[in-house]
C-alpha cells in the first residue's frame, strides 16, 4: 500500500504535462518569491514538448490545444522585476532548436506568438541580450521559404513589418563579438530564404539603412586603422604590429560578411550592397587619392588608402568592384568610346555606375574650365593612348617614395590579374598577353607595356639602394619584379641590367660577410630550409598576397644592431640568405624565364652528414659520452655548483659541423674522458684575457634556432632578451693558453673552409650565367 502512495510520477506522461500546464495557468504574477517555481514549470514544459515532438504526438497536440506559447507570452507580461526573461528565452531557444517535425515548427511560428515575444520590451541588462539574440538565432535556423511568411506582416503585396529582422538589426553593432556574429548569421539565413516581397522590404528605406550603416562603420574602421599606422611614427614595435593585425582581422571579417551577402545571388541585394560600398567607401577614397577631387583633412593617408582598395578588391572582388575601381583609376586615360561601353556593361552589375562616370566627367569639365580661366597650360593628348604626363596612379608609381611605389603597384597588379575585369579595361592594364602586345608593338594603351622599363627601373633602384632597405622592402620589391619579368618576356635593358647586377653583387657580398659571422655554420642549412618557402612567396598571386605589408613599409628599417647578441646576428644572417635567394631567383627569371626548384648544391647530404653518428668520432660526441683525449688541451674551469675542476678542451670540426667539448678524464681509462659540456665552435671568438694571460674567454651562442617558421614575408618579432654565455678556461701558463686559442681558431678555419667550399658555386659571380649590360633599351 505504501509503495502505491509513494510511487514516482511519470514525468513524460500526458497527465503530468496537463498538470504543469494547469500550474502555469494559475500563476497571476511572477516575482522574486515564485520565480524559481515558474522556472521549473517552464523547464518541464520544454522537456515534455521536445519529448512529445519526437516520441508522443498526443503531448504535442495538447501543447497546441492549450496554446502553451501564449502562456509564455503571458509570463513575460506579468513579470515584476523577477528576471524571468533570461531563463524563459533560454528554454524557448532549446525547444525550438530541438524541434524536428515540419508540423511542430510550422505551429510554433504561427499565431504570432513568436513575434509577440520578439517584440516584447525587454530591459537588456546583464546577459539578457545574449539570451535574446540566441533566441532570435534559434528561430532563424528554422526558417525556409515556406515558414518565412509566418513571421511577416503583409499589407496587399508588400511586407510592412518583419519583427525578427528588424529587432535583430538593433544588435548588429553590439560591443559583444559573439552577438555580432550571431546577428550576421541570422541575417544571412534570412537572405538565403527570402522571396521578392522580403527583398523589396529589406532593400528599401528605411530598412536598407542597415547596409549604409554597415559600410559607414567599415569606413570608420579603416580610419581607425590609419590612425594606428600614423601612431607608429616610422617604428613598428611588436605590440603596435599586433594592434594593427587585430584591427585588420576585424576589417576582414566585415568584408567577408559583405561578400557573403553578395554571394546570395539576389540582384537587388547585391545592388544595394555594392552601391553602398562604392558610394560610402570606394569612391571617397579613390577620388582624392587620384587627385580627381579636392583633398581635405578628412581623407585617409595614401598608403592606408591603397591598403583599403587592395583589401576590397581581394575580398569583395566581382565584376562590379573590379570594373568600378579600374574605371576610376584609368578614367583619365580612357577614350570616350571606351567610357560609354564600360558604363553600359557595368550598369548591369552596379546600378549607379553611369552616374559615377557622369560625376567624374563633370569634375573633369570643371577642372578644365578652371584651368582655362586661369590661363593654365594644359597638355592635350589622344584618349586612345596613355598621356605622357604622370598624373593619377602614375604619380604614385613614379614618386620618390618606395612605399607609394609598391602600394600603388599592388592595386594595379590585383586588377591586372582579375579574371572578371572588363575586356577594354583589361587591355589597358592586363598583364597576360603583354608579350603579344610587345611583339605587335601596336598602340595598345597598356600601362605596363608603355611604362614597363620605367617601372622596372623604379623597382630596381629600390632593390639596389645603398645602404640596402630592409628585407621586407627588398622581398616585396622582388615579388613585383618577378611578376613583370615573367609577363614581359624581354630583357632588362642596359641601365636596368646594371642596376640588377649591382644589387646582385651587393647581396652576394653580404652573404660572404656572414661567413665571418657567428652563424656561418648554419648558412647551408638556412639556405636549404628557406629555399622552398622563398620560392612559394615569389609565386604567390596578387589575389592571395596579404596586403598587410603595405602598412609596414614606412615602418620597416634595416637592422643595424650588429652582433649585440647571437639572436640578432641569427636574424640578420637569415635575412641576408633570403635576400640572396631572392636575387638568385630573379636572375634565373631574367636568364631562363623561370624560378629555380633547387639551389643547385648538394646541401641535403652535407647537412645530413653533419648529423651522422660515427663510432669513436669526437665530432659525434654527445653529453655524457666517452671521447679520446688525444687532441684535448688540459685546463681548469670553475663550475657554479661543482667548484674548480681539471678538464680537457677539445675543439673539433667535421665538414659543416663544429663543436667545443669539455671533457673530464675517466677515472679508470687514462686516455679517455667523459663529455661534461658541448658548445658550438662557430662564434666562439676565443680571446686571451689582457690582465690574466693564462685565461681564455670563449663566447657561447645560447639562442637555439628552429627551422619551423613558414615564410610569409618579414614579420616583426618580440624582443629577444637571451644573453649569450661565456666560458673562461684557465691554463698552466700563457703559452698553453695561446696554443689553445690557436687550436680553436684552426678548427674554426677548417669549419669555415668547408662551408665556403660548399657554397662556392652559388657565390661565383657567373652563377647561372652572366647578364650582359650591353642589351638594347
């Protein structure tokens, strides 16, 4: 009998479901006293509805019959500072997310209950916004072309209200990144299932203001980025670089969101997004940049402007963007017939293309009339050819600033390699087909054909500058040179060949100088490990190349710290090798028209051999191993924990590997010893103490290089505060100390000689062949 009284209630029964619904209906007000009880009721209802949707249709029929969603709306209205909103929204989100049947989803979105909850006047304090947006997101995930209409309010053939979309947009610029991301996912879900009426509502004022606000916010981000660039004051520290990267990452996220909108495929949505991008962002940046509009103090700096345009072309892309940007850049050089054709074709992609070209034409007329009124001299030239005066984009390409040269060229290269560019614009700027243009020698009007020698000359002047620019500048300059060399299929010309030869000789001399540095033994290995990465960087397309380098150009400086630490010396050596690889590859492009796959040296076997283990070979010794003491030099050293000990110094070099060993005599084998310490031979720089001629000082490299860094240009690194070590060894007399120094120097000489012999074929002046300086210009 007692068991029947205490029998547990079946929580997933229809009877229990009716019971908790009745309990909820009895609630007249929700306050802090009954809040927890109401939360338990809501939780139980959601659990049972979810169960009924999958297992028991009677439960869900009861859910519809009793109109339980109306009770959720009522609970919100009778709440008195109970903070019931967050758990209610949470449970509703869970219920909607877990609904599988179309029948259940259709019912939940009907009867305007969801719209009532969406439109409820919440006081968004604490985490309530997160729960609310999560609820909106759950609803949007259940939308399709059939259910979308259930959340709309329509008058005639027009949508007059869409609460889900309207309320979601209020959180589009929320400070919480998680909320921003959810809202963007929600809007994209809606765009993907919208019909003509919904698109008409979304793309018409006042709702369409969302798109202009979005682009305006993006514009402000670019201005903030520009302020960060200006704040570097020509010195890009690790922290400032991280700030720039963080800001650019946020910008890229926004651009990809806009790209996702354009990828939906609806012409009205694409048009309103592209029009706002061009009107609010692209043209206000391009026009003053190309001096087609009066410049005022509110404009971006030139370098940041080129970065902005580059990012837009790479991420947004598309025929409308490519044609618009190229049309503005090339506008001063376009024939009137070409302009008409481009206007007609572009109108299909961007609705206001014609008005843009008309605006540019009006500006040109005003400038022309102003010049005539002032008696200014104007050079008239046929519109079918590029004018000889260097204005517009050419003014930046041929400026004295290398940063303007590289950043403006990068924009042109992106356009030149764009597949969607208008054929007439491509003819003026396209890189592919240059060889044919050069062969026909026709009046093509192609910028790269007409100015190829001047552009090559400007780039080579940067590459051959004295003193040399940083590796960042040299590498990106080399990337541009390789592009032009591949597409033009013609020699450099006499003067340009002289510049390249001077730059090549300079890079070779810097490598030879590193053979006297403390990392010369690692040059072959660095050459081998960096070769493939450097080649890949040179082959990178303009569409994939990160334009972040544009922001770093003015802040990059050549390292002049010398050998202050082995870490700085290592960085300089690696940079020197990379610059030398660059010149080898450029020389191969000039002579053979292609990049080298391998460095033409048997570096793999040399590096591998240095790591082989040879029995009874001192060069292969490791810590704790036994070695013969025949070549060892007796001395003494003071260890911090073990006091002064009698040991043997053994300098040894084998091919491209060299070590300094400290060994202690074996207690039972008089001619053998146990290795106590190992240090690199290279960079030891042995010196006899001036005040104590029996003391020998040896520098020890503490920095351990890792060959794991993927080559993506020169990235500023954190300051490395590793302090190099030092050994001080004591000898019986000054003669023994001098002999020990001579022995270390001799082994170092042998090691250096092995490395030099290995690198000799690459360091010869005629490596790959000779570039004649007598070519015709």
